[in-house]
């Protein structure tokens, strides 16, 4: 279908609040460890995966502040711990998104295979292959 034509007799009025995208928010949250500066995100959805990654980032030393308006501030200035806890990795696949940013910033990271939902087959070999192509040594 090239186009959608809608005919109606009354113009539409009002407001629609579009929820933030989980997958975009998770990637931006993981990218926060690339810098020690504050990262401000808006329209972050309130869902379990976001909460789990928020807690994981806090465990790593990232300051995470969630506001009532749906925004989130992340500051990774004091990140020192390069080990993503097994419990966090087991809870969600998004924990593996921390691999690249932590490796880029610190040159070393320890992370377990990700867990999370069991919907379909989603191997992590593409991430591992990409890290190797960039010169990472993976045990």
C-alpha cells in the first residue's frame, strides 16, 4: 500500500501522548556509561526492563534520577566497576548492551551471557563478532 486515504467530515482536535520506545531508551541508557557527563532522557517508559537496567547501572556506580514527568538523568562519572552482575545479566538481554560502552570507555569488561525472555532465538554472537572485529579479546 503506497498511501492511506481517510475521508471524514470532522477535523480532528486534541492531544495524544506517545509513549517512549523501550528499545531506544535501553540503548540510550546503556550509552550513558560512555561519558562522565550528565545525560538527560525524556519520555522514558515505566516498564520492568527499564527498571532492571536502571538498577544495574546504579550497581555500576551510575547516578540515575527518575522524574515524575517521565524524564531520566544519568551520570556515569564515578563508574569504576567493570563487572556486570550475573543477576542483572540473567534478568534481561539488554544488559549485554553495556558490553560495547564499557569496553570503549574502560578497555575491559566482564559480563555473563544475557538472559531475559525466551521469545525466539536471539544469539549474541553478532555482538561478540563486532567486538572482536574492533580488536577486543574475548574469553
